[in-house]
DNA sequence: CACTCGTGGTT
DNA sequence: TAACCAAGAGT
């Protein structure tokens, strides 16, 4: 077929046949061995998460839980710990719920239709379409952030996101082929990840540049247009590092909400801060709201962490509990030597690191005059 | 539609 | 360095 008359899908599939990224969840070239379990697991892990971050987690999960039945039988705490560090922990809770539905109610087989997939926990419009197309060969319209960018540029869509979503979906539908919709979707994502990037796109080697409306403009990166974003507020609070007999007190956080279901250190409430940036702790005083009595040391600098919608600064308080001390709340004494196995989310892993690796920097209690 | 919900890499 | 952003879902 002459290049001039090749469709967008034709060019993209040829690009994919020559340049597809080799990724652990993709079948080897020339084979059709698509395991829906692996497709589903990879798609959930890849939600709002980069390929580089996902790969080691995907390898660890598939080695430990080779089938959806294995995953369904996993211990809740073990799964949450295995997910620790990957973020968006509702995905891990929904992953387990979904695995148990598939294992117990569907004989361990994922549904093949987009509509049925859409009803599973943690499977939204994107993931249902991606699984239907990639794992089951269905023609589904797969729209993620890469596709949004590529399509917005292909057609120079002037409407800003998120209002442009309907038009982008319609355009994507129009260029999605009947056959190989899964390869087409993965080709779009490969293109978006490696050529049609947010900044500095490699238009010179793009297989679609001849028909790209944005390439014909002065600045292809102007697309997609986006609505202005809100400023990220600053919050601050206290975190308590309580040691007893070479163990630290860890809590199990409530199942819902921020870091829901994960282990963590006890903290105060996090209060909106008038100051836009965290400040070093300056005053020596008995901290308010400590879980136990006694005296406290304190790290000279707070631990800072940036979440999606706010930034946090935690003052780290260090105390010692008596051997017969009764702790409030749902928690356990975790051996300090095994703190790396506690499955702490990054925020609390930062606190642990700050305490255990910079003990020389402690703010010692001032001697009483 | 608007908001919550993590983290790490890139620029 | 501060900002931006990633194979989005749930409410």
C-alpha cells in the first residue's frame, strides 16, 4: 500500500511491529500468549504510574502470585506490604477485591467483554477497554493520557482538557481499527511515551507527522490545551517514633482515605499551614497530643513529603515506652532490625530513615537549669 | 464536573 | 528548584 494512502492505524501498527517496547507484561514478538491476569495486573499498576516504577513490582507480584487464584488467596497485609511504595493504595485494596471476585465468582477467569470488565473493582473505563482489546482482541476505544495527547495533536484540538475528552474519544474511535485494536492502543501509548512526549517531542521520526495537524503549527507542544491548576496547599503536623525494646510502634491506618490500609507511624492531625514552605522546628517544648507521656527528643528538621494535592511537613518526635506500656489504637511493636519489611508507604519510610540514619543529628533535651 | 488519592523522574 | 506529569478510579 502506498504511504500516501496508508491510514493512521496502518502507519501506527507498522511502527509497533518494528519498534514496540519489550515489556514484561507483553507477549514475546510473534506470539499471542496474552494472559488476562498479567494484562489486568499491569494495567492496574500502570494507572498514573510510570513504566519504570511498575516493572519491579510487576515482576515481584507475578513471581509471588502467578495466577489470579494465588492473588485471591493472598493475605491482606502481605499484599499491602508488597504494594508499599507504589502509591495510590486504593488500587491495592481494589486489586485484592477484584481478584477474589474473579476467583470465587468466575472460576478464575476474567470476563472478556468491556462492559463486564468495567464492573470489577478498580477497573474503570480505560482499564476495561485496555483489557478487552489487549487480552481478548476486542475492538475497544482505549483512551489514556498518552492517547489524549497524541490525538489532541493529530487533530489540533483547540478545546482545553478536561472539556475536550468527548471530542478526543470520538476522534480516537474514528481511527481505531477493527482488527488489532490492542496493538493499536499499545502503539499509541508507546508513541506517546517515546516520541510524542509532553516536552521535546521527536516529530522528526514520528510515523504520523505527515498527517499531524499540530506538526503543521509553530508549536506542536501547545496541544493539548489544559485548564489552569490549583495551587498545592501546605500542611504540617507531628509524627511519633516510639521505641520499646528495640521495636517501634506502628499503627494500621484506617481502610479508607489517605494511605488507607497501610502501616504507618502515629501522627497528629495535619493542619493547613499559612506558611507556604516548611520551616525548621525552632522551639523546645513538650509536644501536644503525644500518644504516651514522658520526655521526647526531636529531629532538628521536619520530614517533608509531597502528595498530589498537598505538601506535608512533619516534625519527628522520638520517645521511649516502658516495657509494660499499653499503647492506644490498632498497632504492633515492630522490630527495628526489620523495619524495611514493615511495608511502610514512602512518607513513613522517610521518617524511619531520618530517625535511624541520622541519630547523631538529634535535638537532645535541654538540661534543666 | 470537581475532588481525593502517591510517588519518583524529568526539566 | 519548583513545576509538571504518568497505561485513572471512586465518590
